[in-house]
C-alpha cells in the first residue's frame, strides 16, 4: 500500500458513516416526485375511490393497498431508476470513486426500503384516519417488521432483475410485466378465483405473505395471533436470496451494443 493510499484511507470516514450518508442521499433522490406520487398517492387514491362511503374497512383491504404502495416503490420505481443510472454511466462513475462498492450497492437498497416502508405506512395511516382502523402498538411493530422484510425482498429482487434489462426503454415494460401477474394472483386487490396450484405458488412469492402478515398485524385483537411466522420466513428467504442474486449479477457498466468490425481482407494472395 502506497503512502498516498494510506493517507486517503486515513481520511475516509468509517464504513457506518459512509453507508448512512449514502442511504440518506439515495432516499432523498428516490422520495422526490414520481416515487411519492405513485407509491404514496396512488394506493391511497384507490383505497378512497373503492371504499369512500364506508365508515369501516377490513384490515385485509388496507393491508393489500399498503403492500401495493410498498411494492410499487421497491420494484418499479426503484428498478427503473437503477437501470437509468446504469445506462447513463452514473454507476460507472460511482464505482470509480473511493466509496466502497458495498456502501453504494447496499445504500441504494436500504434507501429504497426506507422510502417503500414510508409509502406503505401512508396507506395504513389513511386507514386509521379515514376508516377507523384500530392499530395496536404490538400490531404496528409487527407490521413494521413485515414492511422492512417485504421492501428488502422486492428491492433486492429488482436489483437482480435489472442486470438482464438492456435499455432504459425496456425497464418499465419488463418490470411491469413481471410485477402485475404476481400481485394479482397474490390477492393484493382482493381474492380472485384461481386454481389451487396457482394459489400454492402465490403463497411462496413475496406478495401474498406480505399482505397476509400485514392483515394479521393490522387487524390484531386480544386473544388472536399477532404474526405469521411462515409469512415472515418466506419474506426473509426472498430478501436473502434476492440479495445473493443481486450481488452475483449486479452490473456497473452500461449495456453497449456489440458492433462487429467488418472483416478485413488479407493483402496476401
């Protein structure tokens, strides 16, 4: 290690401070404009539009719309922004800085978790204020755990998927086509008639366990279960698997179309 490298390392803040600063910076970027409008506004608007005259709404309904806001932010908004940053060369430039790669990589995911949890919590707050949802302290804490695990699972999986999205133009269609089938069969907008085998598959995807865990915690009353260990385990498994896949497949460099050089004819006869 050279003297210059030692001096640079000595001046660098701790990993914890760098990660905290990166989370704060990325969260401010993600929380501006589109993420707030879609992740926070759209679920609340849909909830009011579909249950505007009701004085009481079931916790399962509110859980579904809360999960909708969280997953929209952690999957679609985050995924599109990540592809845009990569294709614009932003990730490449970040990689060239002294910031440890793990701080930037994990900082983006954790910032997404923060904003996605806030988006889901906004819908829960609307349920409390507008539809008489009674939220206990213990129920709120379990819901927070489900929010964090769910947001991390969706953000990590989105990070892995962006590696195979070649252009910014392809980002939104790809993310939407992989998103809506999952949330529909998972019952985010209400139960649907589906074959048993499809329902079984949905129970192992990261949407249905999230909605179920939220419904139990938001609707918790004395004498009833506070959480579903299976739902939390499924979300934790998706979070770990998604993170492992994201680390293995993450791309810092933009996708460049391969240009074939014209074959050179030999001058020798």
